[in-house]
């Protein structure tokens, strides 16, 4: 099929490349000329495992092109809208101005029978509003909402082999929107991927609910880790034990510095704001507590650092391992790791932060911090090591080796991924979150 993808960020660039990989003829559009130039040259403007390979082969084959001109989307049968919906500057609601702008830009270029497919995460009610706009301004086209559940670090696999497909369609749709989308996702459909066809509001809520649930699960275990701390219990063993109950499940029960990134934090805030607008703020008031627990984890790590250094971090060298919000990504948006580094620096510590992929993005946001691209340089002479993003290379650090680099053997494991007994046996003072 001829497909356009409007917005080429973490979501759109992967979606465009994956659609071309599936054999479609794709044009990716973005207002950022630098991003488009990089993508057209076959270079992803961000780190995502597996993306360089499919981007390169699709651009080389001519099945995938990029442009800054939305007029180049004309002629596509399906237009995916994959622009960002960040948190608004002055409220906790989502800023959907980029979605609105993408729609306005597409209106003059919609062919007879074409389908616009929203992938961006939007407040419930947005699709109905945009459908009304479309009916008035471009009745030859129609709208479906198809939320995206990809995880950074696994984005290519999640797009090519999704665990479910959700199509939100208009009440007067005769089945056409679903059949077009089935054609787009034929490979996944043939592989038996569950597919749910529903109304606009449900499809928008599916995404809000999924992220709210995941965020709640993480804050739940972090709350347990606070109780573990004052009782001498071990939150990791606790998670293993409750995780064996299939109704609970072990995934997303890792206590630590908490969740971050461009999705979970802003999505729970936007969901709360939207529920309040709808007069049902009470129903999701618990999400505010989920957010509060989550942000408290960052302060807990800082408090542990202060305690580990005897009450003050002032002028003490601290190596911060990790700045991205999770491993296998260069994304530092709302990153707990970067926040911890900034908070420690604010207390007067000589922070040196390191990360396998995120240093450049972190430096752009926080140029006041000192960075090292090699972990060894951050560790040299440190009086405290703080692990806050569980990259494989940090999880597999050898305590004896690291012990020879640092000034003092003290470590805070902000992700509870190291074996305390091994580190303690090597002479380290080890502290985790909710671990004795
Ligand atoms: C998330 C959702 O998983 C995805 O379905 C949605 O489309 C977008 O938002 P992503 O932001 O890529 O994806 O990251 P995810 O893997 O969900 O992790 C989010 C955050 O939670 C990370 O900061 C991670 O470190 C943290 N986390 C995750 C924990 O603190 N503990 C856990 O047990 C799991």
C-alpha cells in the first residue's frame, strides 16, 4: 500500500521503517529538516536496536523516502499520524497541538477514500473531535485510531510483531477501515495477532489504561520497597514470590529509581487531567499517588547517597552510571537517572555521569553536569558509585575491577540489579532500595 507517516520521532521513524520492511511504499514526513536528512541518508537520528538495518535497506530499495513537505503525503492511501503529544508547558495535560497541526496539514492532500490513522497517544475524545473536523473539511477521507504500544529498545520487534492490534473506528464505518488496516498489518494478522475493533473512545482509553496500569504496578512495588526498608524485608524476594501468582506476574515488578521516559509519566498525568475535565477526577485520583511514589524514588536515591557519604555530598566525587530512562535507548526525557545526577550536583557533589548512548542528549539538557563517555573515567577516584540505568555493561561490572578504580568502595544500586553478597564480599558498602 502507499503509506505516509507524519512525525518521524521515536514512534514515527520506527513505524515508517517497519511499514517499508513489510513491503509497503512509504513516505515519512517531519518538520525537522536535520532529522529528515539523517533518515533519508539511512541514519536514525536516535539509538534504537535493529532500526539502522531496516532503515538502510528500505531507503536503499526506494520503498522508503522522507520529506519535510506534507504535500508529499498526497497520493497515499493511508496516512499515519505519529507526532508527539508531550506534557503541556504549564499544566499536566497533554499538548495535542502537533496532532492538530498534522491534521490541518493533511486536509488539502487527502485523496478519495483515503484513511487517516491516528497512532499518537491522545486524550480520550480527540478522535471524535478530529472525525467531525474531517467530515466537514474533507468528507472524501475517513479516520481510524490505532494506538501504539511499542517499547523503546524493542520498538522494531514490537512494531513488526505486536502483541495486539487495536482499531478504533467511527460508528458509521462499514468495516472498511478495519479491512484497510488488516491489509497494512497482513503479516501480523496472518501470524494470529489478536485484533480488537472498537469505537474511538475505547481505543484511546486502551492506551491510557495500559500505561496507567504499568505505572501503577511499578509504583506498587516501589511502595513495598519503602516498607521493606523499615522492616528489613527484601523487596526482590517479595517480587519473586508474589510474581509466581499468574494473576500478578513478575514483569514490571522491579523496584528502584522508578519509571521515566516520554510515555509513562506524561501519560498518567494527561489521563488524570482528562478525567478531571470529564468530571471524573476521583476515579483516577490514585494515579497522582502513583506519580508521587515514583518521584519519591529519585529523592530516596539521593538521600541514600547523602547517608552513604556521612551526611554531605559536597565536593565528593560521585560516579553516576546511566543517564537514560532505561537501557537500550538514548532517551533522557523525564529520566530518573538524569534527575538523580542533577539533584546530587545541586547538593554540591562533583558528579561525573556516564552512559553508553545517552551522554549527548543529556549534555544538551544539562550542560552543567560533567560527563564521561567511558565508565572507567567516571569511576576513577569516585567516593561513591550510583547505578541508575541497568545497562548490561553496568550489571556485569566486576566489583574487584571497579574497586581498583574508585577512591572508596561504596555503591548505591538504584535498580536492584547487582548481587549484594558478591559486592559486599569484595569489600563494598552496598545499598539497594528495599533490600537489607
Ligand atoms: C512504555 C510502555 O511499556 C509501552 O507499551 C508504551 O507504548 C510506551 O510506554 P517505554 O516508555 O519504552 O514503553 O518503557 P518501559 O519499558 O515501559 O519502561 C518505562 C519505565 O519504567 C522505565 O524507566 C523503566 O526503567 C521503568 N521500569 C520498568 C521500572 O522501574 N520497573 C520495572 O519493573 C519496569
